[in-house]
């Protein structure tokens, strides 16, 4: 990604940057967010008094038809590795979104590049921002996942005309990240330490992923129709989806496992509208396995409890 430094706005966390974007783009705009999705996004828009629409998804990501149906001005998406589904949006869908945005001067795409640094194999799809020839994509990322959750440094890359508008109208906002922290991180990147760190973490997480998958096979057996489970992943990010063949509802499974001190979250938990989750039967039986901070020593016993719930 090659951009002018003046296009980069730094802030203490993506939530702060979302707030700035609302002020920049205007509260009169209508936003479309992915459903299921990261609930904090809808909470921020709701708190700011912004009108937003819950856009349905298919296996390729947000449906462009949802943008047309909702009359949205802004599409807020995570195309590289969507949470919680893990979907990586393919190039044709990305081009559809860019085409949608280009048809009206008020339309923009907020690209939240969640988990983009961690891809286990294959060629990474470049950010939507690098494919944008219309200056319609606002790119957002953070170092909290790639470095540490305690490092509250996030950034957004604005199209040139929006960057100028930001400096004209909103530059009175003080940066919420200290100059010292910014210089320290810049030096860390410039000297090549960040790239080395990411490569080392990719290797470490890749090994951990293989270890976790090995334990799944050891305890639950090889994936098959008779085994009652299926693992769905897109070779990126730090979580995958565990699909269970079971007669129990998601809430029942979560409750039973919690009674055994096993905390697990279902995709259905991340629907912004509970009624939608009930209607979407396909969302049932799909659970998020985040192995980034997992205690692998406890995994076999947890899987034995899960095995009891399979049909």
C-alpha cells in the first residue's frame, strides 16, 4: 500500500477512529454493517445517533444487493477475514462493491482489515484500498492484534480529498496516541523489526493451529459425516469455525459447556438482531474456535465434553 503520510490518521483504537469518521462523513449518512458481525460497531453507531442497516451476507461476504435495498451511503466491511464467520471476500465481490461506491459521490467503503497480517498459506488478496481507483475506500487497521492488545495504536488511510477535508474541519482534535509511542512504533517498523515479528508470529500461530487441528482429530476422529463435526477455515486469521451435527440449540450447548467451565461462542451470538439468528437456521451449530490465546493442555478434555453433545 503506497499512500501519502498526510492521508494517515492515528488514534488510540479503532473505536476512536470510527467516531472521527462519523464526524467526517456526517451523521446524516446511512451506514450498512455486516450481520453477523462485530457488535461494538453497531453500538458505536447507535450511541452516535447514526442510522444503520444490518446487511445480510452469503459465503462471499456482504451482499451488494443489500446496499441497494437499504439505500446506504457507507458500507462498513471486513473483507480480508470477517469476524465471526472467517469469510475472505473474493476479488469479484470486491469489484462489485467498488462499482457500487463509484455510482454516487456520497458513497464510501470503510475497510476494516481485521486479522490481515495472519495468513497461513496461499497468496494474500490485496486490500480493497489498493484496488480502488475511485478514491472511495477508507482503510482501517490496528496493531492490537499483530503486536499486543495493550498497544492501543490504530490508524486509518483516507482518500486524498477526505484527508484534506479532515485537516480543514477536524484537525483541532488532539491525537490520542503520544508522539513518543508513534516514534517508537515508526522506528520498530523502519528497522524491519515489525516484519520479522509478524513472520515469527505467523510461524508460531501456524504451528499452534496444526497442533490444535491434530487434537481435534485425535479426540473427535477424522472429519466425516459420521464424525458429527466439520472445521471451516479460509487459511487466514487466528480462528476457525467448528460446525457440529447436534440436536441441541446453540444456547443449550453454550450453557452445558459453561457448566463444565468451558466457554465457547456461537456465530448466532453475533447477529445484531436475535430474531434474524432464529430465522437463519444455517447459523445454528457453528462455533468460533480462537486458538491465539488457547491453553492447549485443556483442549482434549474440552473436546471430550463437546463430543457428548454430537448427534
